[in-house]
């Protein structure tokens, strides 16, 4: 029997934080999957982002393929209207190839 370790998110970074209304935040989810088995050692991780408001901006396609853990969050809604000042929760969920999951959130302040 080969066991599968869950991926682990060590942190999410947000730069800048706080951000101005209508501003752009660079987000990075730092995660790993420490499977010890040689069969599972190369488990790939996928990243799924969500936010309580605002919208995500995917970096250019090549950059996103090379660095899927990085994304941008804009303090604007899908119609282009600036979000109000306040605190917003941004969550990253990572999944490995065996459906193991870890979830972590960060609070971004819009001022």
C-alpha cells in the first residue's frame, strides 16, 4: 500500500497589502507535496483561487503555465467598479493528483 500525503500550504503572500481602491495585488501561494514514495514523488499540485469580492487577473499565459501558484487580484468587481474600502478574504485551495487538499486564506485590506 502506497500512502499519499496531502499537499501543504505554508503561506500566501500578498503585495501590496494594504492596497488602494481599484489597485492590483500580486498573490503567491507557497505549497508543497512531500510524498516520500518514488511513485508519488512527482505529484503535481493545482491551485484554485477564490475571493469574497474583487476579481482575479491571470498573468500572461506563459508566466501562468510556469508559475501557477501566482495570480493577481484586482480591487474591482467583474463590471470594473472599484470595491469599497475594507477587508477581503482571498483563499487558495491546492489539490494533488490523488484528490488530497489543503486550503488557506489571507485577508487583504483595501483603503
